[in-house]
C-alpha cells in the first residue's frame, strides 16, 4: 500500500444487489481485497482483515472485497460461510 495512490473509478454489486462505487470513497482510507471462493489463502486471511478493520474503522478505514469468481452462487456462498 502506498499512501496517496489513486484508483480508477469502478462500480461493483454487493451481495444485496446494491452498487459500491469507488468515486463515493474519494479521500477515504480504502483497502481493496481481491479474492475468490476457491482460493484457500484468500479465505484464510479473512479473520486478519476483520481484525485490521476493527482496529482502524474509527480512523475511516473501508475494506472492499472484490471476488474474481465467475459463478455468482459460489461467491455468495463464500461470503456467507
């Protein structure tokens, strides 16, 4: 992570069908986590992401998880597990 780096604007759906747009998060501290349901190391890091979020949420940290799954059902099952 490098402070001050910018990302391109993008929108992605949430599990509830809403859209998350990075343009609404400008100026915020954002961690983008790319993962997949079939990626064991990705899934193993989830407790650590929760720990980091709990530690820094009061400082404005937002975590955006971006699944690279091509099967929506697997993606949804993974976030519920």
